[in-house]
């Protein structure tokens, strides 16, 4: 492992670890993430969230455009 110095060490590569790493970086910390999972298992449960949909009435930083409840229900049908 490299001998670099970091402010924060995040152990794991799932969604919670990624959120912690992003938050630490946004607050100015240098971050190192480590995950010992085999390549096909990296990312934790995020690999099961493909095509996750959330209804929203207006664009936001996380969701572009608009995806109404009516559209969501119709897609489920």
C-alpha cells in the first residue's frame, strides 16, 4: 500500500462508504478508500440498484428533469 498521508481513511466501497468519502472531500479532507472485495463485488449493494427510480416534481442536484408520480405508476404497469 502506498505510504501517502490522508486525513480520512474510508474502509469499504459501498454506498455509505462512498457518501462518507464524498462528504469528507467536500469538507476539504484528503480521502483514501480501500475495499478488499473482489472486483465483481465492489460497490456493495449499489450493484443491485440499477434503474432505481424516484418520483420527483422538479429538477434537483440529484434528479434532472421531472418524473411525476403518474409517470412512475405508469412505468410500473
